[in-house]
C-alpha cells in the first residue's frame, strides 16, 4: 500500500508538471492550441482510478458487480495510450520553438503510458483473483489488443468511450464494416496491431521488472 501511494503521488506530480508546461505555453503563445491535452490526460486518469478500486475491493461486492466494473474500466482504458497518438499534432507553430512542443507532447504521452501500465497492473491483479494465472495472461493479451483497436477508433473514427452507450449502433456498424474489409481498411489493422504490440512489450518489461524487484527484495 505504501508503494501504491508513492506511485500515485509521483503520477500526480507528473500530471501537475504537464499542466504547468501547458499553462506556460498558453501564456507564451497567447493561444490554447494544445489545451485538449489536459482533457485527454483527465480521461487517462479515469481507468487508473477505476483500476485502483477494482484491484483492492473484494469484500461486500458481488462477482457480477466486479465484472461490471472491469468492463467499465475496459471502455476507458484506451484513453491512457491515446495520449501517445497526440504526437500527430506536432508541427512548427510560431512563436513556440518546435523542441518545446515536442517536449510537451512527449510529456503527456509518457504520462498516459505510465498511467496505462499501472492501470494494466491493476487489471492483471483483478484477473488473477478471478481466473487462473494462464487465463489471466490471455485476458491481458485480449485487453491490450482491444486497447489498440480503441485508440484507432478514437483517433481515426472519432468515437469516444461513452459512444458505447450514446451511439452504439453507428459505432458497431462502422467498426464491423472496416474489420470485414481488411485490405480496404488496412490502416485499422496496422495501427491497432502496432499500438497493441508496443503496449504488450511495454507491459511485459514493466511486469517482469517489478517482479524481479520484488524477488530481489
């Protein structure tokens, strides 16, 4: 629990740092060009908060409700790595130096990735509580693959997490059409697979590094 509090404190400090440099950019440029990053960062915190609750709350909660919370977490989880796709917005904008905008976008991207990795850790803890270790790993692979698809849906199709409730039929029809025509919509497969592979390798390194640390201690 002490380590969890330290992690949460550092993540909050990193988010505060991102907020400060975004405010500095707004002040220097007089424009709110990248202010949407603050909203995206807020959305990235949602699955982390849900994951913390999900991995620590077992008593007085029915198994059905625990899985409902997991599904809600799954809907919001792509918001973490979505911040990495915001690097697409990098281009020269006077009077801000390009290096500063690169630094700003990367700071938010790293913040989102770290929130995603710790959120995945929470989900892994939950799945280990509900399933065998092998099935839990298969579940994690499924979650990460769906996350890659979710980032694509947000970046290119402009769907949000709440469209599952607000606009489910259009969302499902759009994604189903693209899934069954892989040669015509190859970007979906390449983008989703690329993001999923990157996240899978990142989480693998994260998982085994933290496991090795516990074994050393």
